[in-house]
């Protein structure tokens, strides 16, 4: 198995940077175009995301998830930051674009890959309060405290729902992956 490109970037391998752009550039571009108003905004966002990736590459842990999930998470956070900054400026788009993105339904055009479809299926199986906490935390970038304030849940309950929801999603995705690798056993 090849070493993850992010691990090689963390070690300072210049060739790994180009490989990362080749491998994940289209994904980041698609996210940026979807969540920015103009092509120029998307170009700026992509640049910011890749700079953040270079700085964060050392934090990638393959035991915690795939490179694609790690990169998508960083991209999402950077795009949320941009949307929040834009919302504070007059005559700019609010975070409605991010809210409209929501959890993609499996099998729709919004699905970029099998892993995204599996994640959407896994989230759909969670309890409603876990879904809500994950939506607010992951898609909208709210902190645990902000989620507690918005939902009226106790802070400890928010943290528990987030942790258990993520664990359950990871376990379900492993199950889906095993089913896909061994043929579709339902």
C-alpha cells in the first residue's frame, strides 16, 4: 500500500504536493464553486484550502479516516470561514448556500463518490438528535456550545451525540465498505 500523500507532504516531499493537487484538486474545486459566488472567489478559496492542507498535513492520521475525508473537512471549514466573513460584509451572500447543501441524498447528482453516498446512508440511520448535531457541527461548522444554544440540548448531551454519531457513522461506513468489497450483501 502506498503511503498517504498527506504524510509525504508533511515530510516535505515536493512531488507529493503536485500529486495531492492532481488527486484532490477537482474535489476541492467542486466544493469551492458550489459554495462561493464567483469563479474568482472559488479560485481564492481553493488556494486558501491547499495552503491550509500543507500546514495541516502532519495532523492526518489514516487510522482516523481517509485522506478524502480529512481534505474535505479542511475544505469545508475554510469555506465556512469564508461564508461567515462574507456574511459580515454588506451586500455579500450569507451561509444560506451552505445550509442548502445539506446532507446529500444517496444516488443524487450531488454525490461525488461512493464514500459520500455511504456517509449519507450512515447519517440517515442515526437518531434524529444525532443527525441534527452532526449537521450543525459538520455542515454548518458550529461549536458544541453553539449547537447546545441552538438546539436547547445540554452541552454534555451535544458532545455525547456528536461522539456517538461519528462512531456509528464510521462503523456503518466500514460495514458498507465490507459489503461492497465482498459483493452486495444486504
